[in-house]
């Protein structure tokens, strides 16, 4: 199924996925891939089997990038500062992460990330495919970043200023070295039926290096939509963004009495849909996906702000997607 530049299909093999990816993605010889690795909860992250499918489909050297999160090991959103157990609410009032950069705390966060990589098969997968893994938090905290003034100049020349100048210091040199390449936001369909689904644009939010991003959410999420679009602007100024959003092995369906309980709510899981949606415009892609998963894109703040930054999506395509929602995402 094709709606404008957005393609929706079912895939079971790397070769089927490869046929859907345009040759332009591989012209530079390098493809940067941003998976969705926020937490280890069931069906809540890009799994190794699905990432393997993309790695086998990509006809180029692959760089995978992600940031640290404090969710990687137990998903509790709790941690200890000066002997006091705190959670994401504390970060809202203390956005500076200098305390976490101390050797022991930094090592603890590194260990959590390594546990996640080992436990779910990514360490072996990356060795097998000779993947270059760039952890954004690690690079930014080490000061290995592209010149923030040069980043500012590029972003503002194309999109105007972002909401917080700290974002100009969030582009690692190791990624900047591949500027002009394709960056695939490898999103995962999460939050069917919610008012704020996680798709390909929301996936870009994970490139903000803070291990918990509650400050970037803001009180009652009033800052979240803007933060998502601002970090996307930074990367869109240096890379050709391309969206691939998968619902291959499993997807989450928000439900107040769901089978899985997480700090931010409950959800059920639908398995083995084999659905993938992809396209070069993340706003249009996510808007069409909203139609497919029964979410009103007009009420998703990052899509409204995304239209202002990247251009409008076609309402007719969303309506067409709504009309076949039961075919692709039966719930």
C-alpha cells in the first residue's frame, strides 16, 4: 500500500525489506540507524531479531546510535543521589547531570547499558555485522562533540533557532563525521490507542543524551513536542532522515487494565503482525501511521510542530489510512 511517499507492507525476510528501501539511502556508503531502546519492558524496544533484519537489508556500512537511559536494566525510573532515592520528578528540578558524570555513577550507567546489550543479543549482533556503535551520552559527556557554534549556524540557517541552545552541543563528532549520509529512524509502533504514540519522530527524542529526559518533557509534557522536533532539526541539518517504523514481532496497545504494567501506564501486546511502514518524510509517515493505529494526528503535539518545521502532511492520506486500519492493525 502506498500513500504519497509512505509505503506500508508486510515483511518476513531481509530481502523483502530491502526491496522497500530506496537506493538513495545507500549512496554515501554509510547508514546511521537509530533504534528504539528506551527500556527493557516487553515489546517496548527494538529487538535483536528485527534489527538483524534491517542490518541484512541495508547495503552499506552501518553505524548504530543511541543514548544511555536509566531504564535499561530494570525500568524502575528510580535512582539514588547522595543517599536519597529519587525518580524522574527530581530531574525536573535538577536538570544538570554533573553528579552522574562522577566515575562510579558513570560506570554504573555504562554497566546497565552493557547488561542490556548483552542480555538481549545486541553485543553479539554488532560483532557479527561489524557495527560501529556510537553512544550519544558517552560522546557528549566526554566532550567529543561537533562545534556547537557550527551546529547552531547550520540548524538556524535551515530551520531557525531551537528552543534551548544546549541542543547545539548534542551532536557527537563520530556521527558528524558521517554528515550527508542517511539516518534511519528505526521506530517501533508503540501506544496504539494512546494520545501520544511513539513512532519515528518520537524515536529521535532518544538522541538527547540525558539518561532520563524528564526535563525535556516538562511539566505535564508541555515541553515534549518541542524537544522532539528540535533534536530532529539538529540531525536533519546534517543527515538525510528516513523513517522505518516496524510492527513486525509485537506492538503495544495502551489499556488501563493491560497485561504489562510500566511506570507510565499499562498496555497489552499484539504479536506477529509483520507490518512495516517507511518513507522519507517523518511527519507524513507518522501521520499516516496515526491513521492506521486509530490516533488523531491533529492531537499529537509533535506532529503539529513537525508540520511547521518540515512541512504539512496530507490529510487525505491519513483518512485513507484510517479506512484500512483493521486490515493492518486489528485490535
